C-alpha cells in the first residue's frame, strides 16, 4: 500500500527552479500520492543547510512517511549536511556531474547559482528587448516594426495568443507579436491589412468552441461574445482565413502554454535557447 | 586536454523544457567548452526516436567528439532506441524514477508528457487570470482591484519590474502588479496615493545607476532620462521612499529575472507552485 501523503523538499543553492522542474516531472508519474511540496532556495552555506534539517525532521515525524529531498547543490559540504537528514535524498547535480567530468576529462567548476544566475549583460538586454517588443505588440496594439517580429500569432480573442507570446519572450527571448482576428475581418474575408506584408511570419492558434466559451464567460458572463454559438462562428471563420492564406496553425484546447510554445517554435523552425 | 566543442542533444517526449533546464545547469559547470545545443521535443514513438539517430551520428562524425544526449523519456522502448546511438546518454527520468518507485512501493505510471502537459482546466484558468491581472496592472496603468494583487512591485522606470511581474505570473501564477516611482512622487516625498492602502503588499526594486543608465540609453539614447546623473537622483529618491515606508527591497543589478522573482516570493512569504 502506498502512503497517501508525502512531503517533498526542493533544496537548491540557486533559485530552485531546476530542482522543482525536474522534481515535478518525476512526481507526476506517481498517482494516488498527494505531495506537499516545499521549495527552499539560496541554500549556499553549511549554516543554511543546517537550518533545513529541523524542517525535514518535522516532516519526517508526521504520518506522511519519510520525506523526499531533491537537491541541486554544488558545494560538497552543503550537500553532505543535507544528506545527514532522515529523508530519501535525490541529488540531481552530483549524479550527472560525475559522468560528465569523466567524459570531458576535466573537473566541473562547482560554481554556485550558475543555472539561473545573471547572465552577461548583452544576453539580459536581448531578453528584456524581446519582452518589451512582445508587450508592445500584444493584441494588435501596434503595427509598427511588425517586420521585426520572429513570429506573429493570429487567432480569435482569448485563444491563448498573449500567454503564449509572453512565454516565448520570457523563456526563449523570442520577439512574438500577436494580432486578433475579429468579426470585421471575417466579414471582409481577408486578413487585417497590417498583416498582409508579413504572412510568412504568421502562425494561427485555434481552440475548441466549448473551451473558448468557458474562458470568455469568465470575463464577460452571459454575453453574446462568450456564447457557444458566437464562439463556434468566430472559430470557423478564423480557421477559414488561416486555411485560405496557408497559415500553419495548432489547436490549443488541450495544450499547456509550454506545449503550444514548443510546437510553434518547432513548426516555424526558430532556434530556441532557454534562459 | 578538454575538447573545445561538444554537441548536446536534449531529447524529450514532451516539450524538452525539463531536459533543457537541468542540462543547461550541468553544462554551465564546465568552462572552456562551447556547447552546441539541439532540442528535439515530442519524441513519443520509436519511429521518432529512430529519426534522431542520424542527427546524433552526424554530430559524432564531426571533430567535436562524442555527443552528449540528455533525455527525459518515459517509454522504455523509445529510450532504448536512443541508447543505441554512439552518444553519452544521460537519462534524467529513469535514474530517479527507480529509487522513487522503491521508496513509494509502487510503479510509476510512465505516462508521457506529464510535466508540462495541459493541467486541469481550473489550474489553467487560474494561471491565465494571473497573467491577465499582471498585464492589466503593469506600470500603474490601472488602480482598479489593486487589493487583489499578491504583490505590488515599485521602483523607478526600467528597474526590472515588468519582466519580474510577468515571470511571477507565468511561472508561478502570482498576481503581480507594478507601479513606477516617478519625479512627481519624489518632489511630493510620498508614495503615489493609489498605493497608500496597500503598503503591506509593496516590494521595491532598486538598481545600480550605471546599469539603469545603460538600459535607459537603449530606449532613449543621450536623453536626460537616461543620463547617469538623473538615474542616480531617481534611484536615491526611490530608495529614500522605500526606506521611509519600510518597504522591503532588493537590488536587481546583478540578478537574473529568476533570482529576483525567487527572492521576492521568499521575502513576502508567498507560496510558490511552478507550472
């Protein structure tokens, strides 16, 4: 019989985002256990590691069973301190640094906080520029410099364009503009004129009518805008436009923002580089 | 002598974000090697795995030395297909799933694409709501519903408020408003009146004058706004306001967006839950 609850600590000398990301992937593979997750970032000294031990001991003393500790810790002393706890400790760095050191014939530098540390200033400015570009080209607010976009998402209102664009900018430094397709476009039967010079950069997001109606109802309950009938009409018309212009597209209904962004970058062959 | 270049493949049955995040952390520990990184997402069948093999073989045939392959692959057959390549294969999932299975006394479900798969609809809507809230409360555009913010960042223009807020919303589902501190506020010597009811939610971002001047110069070259002298003045005044109101703050100068966001959430004791 599996335990019903488990406490999982993500302990990192940096932000803990790496530990949490991989740890979360692993935990989703175990059904029927409720994981209480605790992230402890910036544990970069033996003292801070020692301060974690009572928290782990406290979790161990509950009915939840032995805690799990996932670590991304570079300093051997800090890591050893955590290892003295009664938890099952999974060490993400050490496990893979050793085979890599052997492969490269060199020692890892074991510098703390590299993974999400401040990168060099040029990289930072490029990322910030992508975010600013994306924000100022959200929802068709500006047609200026549309030619500078890496990709331009089109789709009906609330099809997921904005979160996807922001994610691409933040995570990958992509300049992602987005432009809504609205009833006027459907009546005219053509793309918004501002987009005509950039059809090769366009990528369409479509969505199931039920899902769209639910999302729109959160904003404007019981409006015509949110009605299933109107959602169906707009989606059908938008898909017709995408088809007519040969715009590649994907259906966002059952996809996460991460999956949508990854699919788009793959389809339009944009090289991605995670920050 | 270490090799000078290495090709690293991140091969995943999902988005590849987990593989890339952990892999990138590991690679930053090896200095003097230039890594050519290739992400291959959505490898969820033996056929797709087989299609990766020629690409790995091609990299192996170059002067760069044996490629590294980092995988997050759940299906054993898919994984075995990749293992047949001539690369050094580091398997992030299998390595840790086995000890977890032993610990929990149960088998992992080995369902593909869980980590960044579409989560349930309520979670999705909450995340989208956080993004929308954050966008509509960027740069003080709206004072409405400021009470609903989880945190409100304050600081001079270009101190990093917007990227940090967007990151907190996207990555952690935090409703993060931000409000600029401007010369009028400094002359008056008080916070913008709209913020007065919410002082306990405020968090200050400050920044080095040289860095701020550089960032502002990208936008408005050679303006008074971007001048080092003006940057120094604004920062000093903003810090004085933060101090006067007892607003916790951090200096963003040498920090990445991830580090700033993590520090804020830790300081204001907001529970974080990564998407």
